[in-house]
């Protein structure tokens, strides 16, 4: 790899790794920087059922296959958190704690992190009854009673997954209709160990060293104590754009404002995946973004080459 890489991709989720595949197929040098581990949030999905031609594959297996594909094509991966980007015009410098890397273009595919409920003791009880990942931690609650909070696809899928492990699952949602897919709601209704707690919010966590029970309050002010030893919070995600906010425009919720071509206000800086403004955040739209952003970088290079000739 030369001193200036063609593209640095920040984040090895489905968007970032698909961008790496498209960039390598366009013969560009590619460095992917990943802060934690490859795969992003999809690795927490027990089973993907809505990605064309890949029904019934676990999120982990899907991510592993995409990673292997990108590696086989020659993308380089380094496990370092990108802390900032310096814009030097034709050369962008991505700074990590240990190094700095130069590139002609940067694709920010950092996705998002879990949103917390903001309750007293919530932080302290993570790993002591509170979890944001049912597939990671569900097995600790075999035969026990648990709650899932949220009404999107993540909460619904978590509740379904936990219904196979826990004795009882309380699905707590602040409204009486769900944001997630009706097909999954129907599957949950068919389970006799799933109880819907609708129009309700969790207002209190009761705990000693570990979570012992939670208090919910419905829209009429009625409270209820649920004796659960586990609470899985699935109330959406917060985009990971802050370190780059000097170079990209953010909307009021923190998402990067881009067109469908993934371009930002700074030439040579692109955003792909769940951390950009869009109406549908799905695996298929994340991978589509990766392809779009890498193709836009390749098109820009072609234009520069033909101008030089
Ligand atoms: P989401 O769709 O944004 O849903 C978040 C849920 O949490 C909503 O029901 C929301 O309630 C609720 N909520 C938000 N803040 C809350 C708070 N402070 N207190 C209580 N409830 C709160 O998030 P997600 O389920 O994580 O899904 C994110 C994206 O990934 C979505 O586009 C989803 O479709 C996608 N996804 C897809 C799959 C799949 O295709 N298999 C799987 C998982 C996720 P309201 O509804 O009242 O706003």
C-alpha cells in the first residue's frame, strides 16, 4: 500500500465492508479501520430473514462471509478507533490513538450505538441484569423472567429470541402499535410465554447488586412491578458521527446529511450506512450505501485521471 491509500473506510459493518468490496473491484487500495470487531450491529441479529437470497443466515455468519470476501479481494483491516479526520484537500488524514493514515477519500461507515433509557442505576446494572444485546446475553437468563423494552424490529426479534430461553418475556412498549414488522408481532402473539405491556414506560429499576424488578407506568398513571432478573433495552440507536462533525453536516438527531450518493459537504468525505439521513435503515440499504459510496469515489478518480491526460 502506498503512503496515500485510495480509500480509508471507517467502520467494518455491512456498509463499510461492502464499500471495501466495491473499492477493491474498482482496483483502489483500501484500508478499513474498525474500533471493535467486524460486522457492526448485524452480528447481534440471530437470524436474517429479509436479505435477498440469504434467508435463514445468522448475522454473525453473514458478517463473517462479507469480511472474508473483502479480505480475499485485498482490503486491509486494522483494529483502531478513528478519532478524527484532518482535511488537507486532496489528502485526508485519519487520526487514531496510535497512528495517522493518509487517503484520497474517506468513507465514514460508523453506524450507531445503543440508546439507553436514561434511568437511575441503568449504567451500573449493565452486565448485572441489564443488557442491550439479547443474542449476547440471553443465555444467562435461561428459565428466568425477563423484560424487553422497545417497539421496533430489534425489540420484537429480541423478544422472540428470548421466548425460547426465558420462562416469561414481558414486551414493554410506550405505544399500543409497533414500529417493527407485523409478521414478527404475530409470531410473538402466538407464544404463550410472551406478555405485552403496552402504552407503558419503565420508570424505576429495583436492584441490590443485580436487577431484581422493574416498575412500569402506563399512560393513565397506573404502575406495575414486574419481577424480572433481566431487562433488554432495544429503544433504537444513536449515530456515531460526533468525531467528524467538523467536516460533515449533522441533522438534529445527529445523522449525517448526505444525498443518496453518500456525498457530504466536504469533497472526498462520504458517509455510508445507518449513520446517514435516510428513510429505511436495513441491512440491504446499508450494503447499498457501501456500494454507492465506493462507486462515487471510483467515479471521482476516473474524472481526475481523465482531466490530467
Ligand atoms: P427503531 O426502529 O428506531 O425502534 C426503536 C423503538 O424504541 C421504537 O418503538 C420507539 O418507540 C422506542 N423508543 C425509542 N426511544 C424510547 C424511549 N426513550 N423509551 C421507550 N421507548 C423508546 O430501532 P430498532 O428496533 O433498533 O431498529 C433500528 C433499525 O434497524 C430499524 O430501521 C429497523 O427496522 C432495523 N432493523 C431491522 C431488522 C431486520 O430487518 N431483521 C432487525 C433489527 C433492526 P416509538 O415506536 O413510539 O417511537
